[in-house]
């Protein structure tokens, strides 16, 4: 199998990204929002990532955007500037084809290139496939927070996982 071609998202990808995002809102526990987004919101999100120097990556198949991934600041305080939290979403037609693994690997490389030290994942605790994917790429479970969210009329537990992206002993060291 050929490795998927990972690209930087363009404005033309935003409708496909929106379709994937809204499917996850409506049908999954991957996003804990209950209100669908609109194209202007996705455009503002994309511009915001670009303004921070953070990537939005996409992979295409014959029908368009098959998946996307990005990361942003984990917490908005200076002391957390070396840590990012990521998101990966795959179109239902493309799930199980290895795209999430390829996107996550590329995203981790981008984070290293930005000088980040740790990448965090917040995953609904029942999402065994996502937890396995993250473990495969070196993430470890660091916390489980019971009943911190809700969707579809039930409480949701949140599992935090993280991966160390480099071996710097101190933040000031070159990476």
C-alpha cells in the first residue's frame, strides 16, 4: 500500500473539512460539540491556525478530503508554550485505511519543527480505536477524568494521552 500524500490544507479544502467536522458532531463522540459548524467558522479556525504558525493537514481520496488534522496550544499560558493538543478526523468512507496514523505522524513531525516538546490528546475514553492508534505512535495514558463531558444524553469520560516529541532536558536547549 502506498503511503497517503499529506498536504497543507487550502481554502478549497474547507468545505470537505466542514463536512467531516459536522459528521463527527452529529454522529460520534470524537467532538463534544452538539451544534454543527458553518463554513465561516471553519475559515476563521483555519486562519487562526495559520496566524499561529500551526498546520492544518489534509489527505484526499477520489471523492475529496478524506481526513484532516491540526494542533493548537494546549493551554493559553506561557508556561505551556511547548505543549500542543491535536485533533484528527477521518471521513466515514475512509476510516480504517490508515489515514489517521499517517496524519498523526505528519502532525508530530510538524510539532517538532515548531519546537514543541509534548503533544497531548484528549480522547473519549470509550474510543478504543483512537487509544490504540495513539499508543502505536508512542502516546501513553496520563489521566482519565470520569464524567467531565456529556453528549447524546450521557456522561462522558475523557482520557488524556501524551507523547514527548524530543529529548531536551530543559526548555532553553536547542531541539
